[in-house]
């Protein structure tokens, strides 16, 4: 016998949420309407919350490719030559070392590599990067970056989330939240072969932002890029059967939400089911590089065992970029010491640079040839730099968050520019300093967003990627 539908009983907590507490929210919502209220209601009312959204002002870039060099590449051995460091090799550092250091350091250590000027800009590049050097006129080198944490875990979180001591949304999640995805069959934020160490999933997570903003990992640092796939991407049922299952599940959960009220976690889960269904066709196609020309594969270094792994990651990044993915991260991390050469600097940096130099140059050239570089912001760098003082028997350098180099290309930045400077030896950012908060503010501005207005209400206050700091470095805008 058919029985009448019985609504679920209300708990005391739910009753309070729907009545007394609700009146307080009505009053508060009017005060918040001009800050985050309008934006979040627009997102919440959309049948597809990850749909593309207009930027606040005219953007210079539409998407980001972040080439993350895990471990901390040495700036004075790559893009920031220091003649005085060469001159004073073996002598004590003449200034005061940082009050907080990761470990003890010895005397000054000159760079084992020679620098040469390249391009019309005449900017110097170490012999570690002969292929990237050919693209120097497209690079905007930021020589005065600095952070706050000398440990990998804290520094990675600071770079990726803006905070080194709390779980916060990653910058890719913030970009995805602010702008959405231009391809509804792919995630707006993809991270290729990410490291699972030093913060792990928190480096691409959404934290308290809606679940759909988080990064979708493809493999991890321990998986070769040719084996890096989204888990369970191959369907076991026909599309029609899956569609019936999802429709039934959605109907059941809509009934549940009608009784219990909004539930961000559940709604996010339902959206993820729908995206996963659509991804089953789009993701394998985007990762399928066999149809790329042999010339393109060679450009990325897929014909060489040394460069093949990272080259495939960079080629996938280009394919995701041209398909409308908003934020793509590519991580170079070999699962061992990465760029973290406390010892064996000559061997380690030589190995690492050889693996990424040709693929990075190939990515830049390919983006430029396809007309994508002008609205794709490429960001390169690690969580910090290295000290000019030696470790490991004068063949290593310690962590240095006080001053280091990152670079940008495309996406509306001035090409062929070296901005800012460290001191004469490369220990401290000294001129036109760029804190991590400033880097984040600048990245958002290039994408057409104001870092002070891209906020999310959580736990009683408005949060943002730059917390309560950050200045846009407008001097690097083209």
C-alpha cells in the first residue's frame, strides 16, 4: 500500500537554525550585501557553480600555468648572478645572517656555473638553462621575492595558500572560485604530478571554499607522467546507465536538501559527480598526446629520456590551457631531494636543470606560436631560494626565504625585464621587494581580480588569499 510522504523531524539545532538564528542572519545579510553577499548568491544560485564568471576589470591573462620547482632552486646559480660572491668566495659573509636559519652555514660559496647575456634585453642566465635563455626576451624575472618560513612544509604552504600555519585555500582554488572554468567538461584547476610531501593535498585544496574549486590531481610525484591519470576515469557502465544513476541520486538528494536546508558539502559532492561524468570523455582526450606532431614532441623533449617525463607534463599543461582550464600546476619533484641541495649542489642542480630546461623552453615557444602566451601567465619558481653561504663541504646551500628569484612570462607582464634585486651576495631581498602576498596580489590583478575584494565569509570573518596584506606590483605590467 502506498504511504504518504513523512517529512523528517527537526532537531533542536535545525529548528534554531531555521528560526531564531535565521532572523539574525537576515539582519547581517543586508550589511554584507555589498561585500561578498552578491558574489556568493550568484555562485550559489547557478546550476553549475564552476561556470565561467566575468573578472572585476579587464584582465591581462585568462589562465595560469605554474611551473613549480620543489625544493628551492638557487637564484645565484640560475637567474641572479653575483660578481661579489665570486670575488669573495671562501670568505665570511660580511653582514648579519638571518636571526632564524634552517641550519648552520659556513663561508661564502661562488656559483659553479658561468653566466652569459642573452637576447635583445641582454639579461644574464646561467649555463644551467641554455634553452630557457633563448626565451629570455619573453621573461619577466622577479629577483626580489621573499617569504617568512625557512622550512619546506611552511614555505610550500605559504607559496600555495598564503599561510604557513593554518589550512587555507590554495591560490589555484581562489582563481577557480573567482573566475570559474571555461570548459565545463574539465576541472578549472588541475595539478599534474603534485608532491604529496610538505603539505600534500593542502597545497591544492579548497579548505573552506566550495569543494568544486579544489585542484584535481593527475598522478603524483612518485608516478611517471605517462602513467599519471585521474583515478577511475575509465567507466564500467554505459553512459546511459550512469546518467540514470546520477539522476536518481540527484533527485534523492534534492528531496533531502528540501527538508534539511542548504548543505555545501553535499551540494559540492553532487557537483563533483556531474563533473566526473563529463570528464570521462574530455580528460582522456586532453591527455592523449599521440596525435601531436613529432616536431611538437621533440620541442618538449619527449625524444630524450632525461627530459621526457617533465616534457610530457608541460605538453599536457599546454593542452589543458588551450581547452580552457583556468589554473594548471606542473611540479618538478623526483621524490628524493628535488632542488634541495644542501650537498651535491653541482650534481643535483645540473641534473634538475637538465630535466626541465628544454621542456620549459618548449612550452614557452609553443604557447607563443599558438597565440596563447599573450593571455596565459606562466609562473616559474620554488618555495624559496638558497643561501650564498656554503653547506655540505662547500658543495651545497641552505634554505633561504629572505631573498630569491621567480619569473613570469606572457599574461600581460613586461618581457625582457629583471625587476627588483637582492643584496650584493644574494641573501636578502633589497630593492623593490616582493613578498609572497605581493606575488599573489599581482597574479590576481593580472587575471582581472582585486585581491582585497576576492573574499569568502567563513567562521565569522572574510578571508582572502592575501589575508590582510599584499600590494600589486604594477611596475611589471606591460
